[in-house]
C-alpha cells in the first residue's frame, strides 16, 4: 500500500512539473532502495531490541512457500513495467496496462490460495482502483486551476526571478528548501504538500540552474 502511495505521488509530481514519468521513476529508484533498506534495518533493530513485539509463528514448509510466492508476485507489478519503460518496450500507458494485468493475476492467485471468492476480491480491487483514479483526477483538476491562477497573477515568474536573483549560493537555497519541507512535512500530508508547493518551488529550482 505504501509503494502505491509513493508511485501515485511520483506520477502527480511528473504531471505538475511536466517532466517525463520514466525519468521521474528513474530518479526515485536509488532513494527508494535506500529508504527500503532503512525500513528493513529499523525492523531488524526493533526486533532485536524488543523481540516480544513481533509474534512468533510456527509455519510449515508449504505455508512458507506460499507466503514467499505471494510476497514475490508484487515485485512484478513495478519491476516489469519499469524495466519495460526503461528499455523502450512500453510507453507509460502500456506499462500501466501491464501492471494492471499483473495485479489482476496476483489478486486471482491470492484469492485461490487463501480460498477467498475470486469475484469478491476482484470487485474490491476494482472499487479501490476507481476511488484512487477519481481522487487523482480531482487533484489534477485542482492543480490545473491553481496553476492557472498563479500564472495569471504572475506569481510564478516573480518568485522564480526573485530566487534566481539572490546573491546566495544555490546550494544554500536548496538546503533551505529541504529544511522547509522537513518542517512542513511534520504537519501536512506529503501529497498535499507537493500540490501546494511545487508550483512555487519547481520554477525557483529551475531558475537556480538545476
């Protein structure tokens, strides 16, 4: 679920900034791997310090194999589409279709293994997908209206010109932006923070030569 949230934010980021979705995902690959490693290390250290927090379960070989299979299947949802886009086999739209197909196969396999009604699982998955798509659509509509207002008001060029004209090293300005995001991120949800800040921050970063 967390990976879906991050992918959704990357797509919205690419749409707001008019950047290539493929390049955006490539740029986020190394930070994503580092973040995943940090999560794993945190879990291992927490389990080592307080082992009673993690329940111990006795699993037979067959159940372990099934769980391992289920865990490995989701990797294809992002590995195959991403590698296909990277190698020029898929366009972003085609990669999304491949990811949907893999997700459907995964849902069916999961339902069969755990003896769940296949139709019920697919129905819940489709409803969740529709809710996510509608939410993203409304966000993009709001972004379009907000950006149009900023353009008409002349705020974006003014901010970019002001930041670009400051006699401060670009690295210091970028560090200040990082600190601002850290503070704001303590109080605002990441997607909201992106939508509200990118129309100002991105032109300022571009004016610095990045």
